[in-house]
């Protein structure tokens, strides 16, 4: 069974279903590509961006704690001292939260985070010692510790270098995420372009096949019906198929055959009627009628009998058509069943 033998409804369902399947495939592909780009964006946000944001917050917290330690030197009463100490604890708590984020999102070596935490703990211990000395009244010694060349200041520079190292790694990883996303976007665009072109070409092919399956039989039937309408009684549809158009074509051919047969019979009847109307004498009419019947039936010959005026005699006649020649023989048959061709002729048997 070929495609043209399928029902028209089945062909339409297959064609449109195939096109819808291609559209669904294209939508699924677009969804997959969007999901891949989303994963790239999520990775860029969850790791490099969050790490750099937390590193920035850690640096701010350390700077703020250092500033609050300096505020202790300027405090004029216990209330201002307690406010500065409280602010130091708040910044410390936030720093610990940022450390947790960096530890969870950092994609670099874990040793970087461990080293940073150790250096931060050392700086915190030096800071607490500076606060203790300040509250103990050893202001000069405490000031020496927080100066740029002091132990707290030197440790703060170590912490800052650790933060910068992690920040640089996160920035480089972000650049790699961006480069990978750009390459993936270009690859997905190329892939999408090829698939869209293939789907479009396939859809156009399916549409062309459907149109051809409908237009070709319609054109054949239209041409055959126009020829038949113009009087070409032998015009027939040449479209053969098991679908609806094939059934319609067979029905048209059967109708044309029936119409041609009826018209031929009508022409034959009209011709015989013309013979009947043309001949007035009975004997001549019968001969013409017999010749017309032989012509339309294809018989090689025929015969008949007619009564004469004398009741004891009849006239027999015979028509032979050897090839295309026609001969007439007039016979006279008496009441005794003897037939002849008139006086002096040998008798001849009568054919009825």
C-alpha cells in the first residue's frame, strides 16, 4: 500500500500530526537550551558572585571592627565603650555568617578558606588583646598594636591578602563561567538554526505531499469531466487509488460508461425509427429494418417471411453480409411448404 492509497483523512492526520510533532520537538529543544543557559546563569550567581559578595562583606566587617576599636580610644564614658564593643560583636557575627557562605560556595581549594579563617582568628585574638590593654589603662601599648606597623595592623594586612586571593579566584571563575556561557550560547544557536531549517524543510515537504495528493486527483477528474461535457464520450479518469478520490474516479468512469451506452442505444433507436418513418411499403420496410438490425447487432445475415395477397402464399426473404457486401434474396413459398425463387428456379430452404 502506497501513501496515495490511504484515506484522505488519514493522510491529513498523518501530515498535520507530523508537523505538530516537529513543533513540539522544536519547543522541547528550546526548553532544553533555555534550561542549560539558566544553569550557567545560576552557577555564575551561586558561586563567583556570591563568593565575591561575601568577601566584600568580610572586608567591610573587618574594617568596621578595626574602626570600632579606634572608637574605644575616643570613648569618654562606659556607655560609649559598651556601644563600640557591641558593634564589634555584631560585625563579628556577620563575619562568621559570611565565612559560612564562602565555605559553601567557593569553588577553589578548601585550604584557601582554612588559611583565611586561621588568620582571621589570629587577628581577632590580637584585637581582643588590644581592647583588654586599653581597658586596663595601657593606652600607649594598645595604640602601638593598632598602628600600621603594629601586630594587629600587620595581621590585618595578612587577612586582607587572603581575602584578595579568594576574590581573585572567584573573579577568574566568573570570567570562565561567562566565556563558557557565551560558547554554549553560540553552539545552541547554531544547533537551533540547523534543527529549525530541517523542521521547516520537512514541514514544507509534508505540506507539498498533502497538496499533491489532493490536487492531482482533482485535476484529473476535472479534466475528464470537462472532456466528457464537451462531447468526448470516451473520456475517462485515469486516477487509480483506494482512497476517496479513487472511489470517486471509479464512480465517474462507471457513470460515463453507462451514459455512453445509453446514448449509443438512443442513437440506434433513432436510426431504426428513421428507417421506419422513411419506408412506406411493407416489404421494403422489413428489408430496411432487417438491415438496420444486422448492422447494430453485428450478425452475418438474417431472413424472414411476409404474407402475400393470396392466402396460400408467403414471401420469404434473406439478407447475407459476407464481408461488407449485402445481398437480398426474395423467395416465394407455397402452402405446401415448397420454396423457390420464382418460375424456373430451384427451390431454396427458408430461414426464419
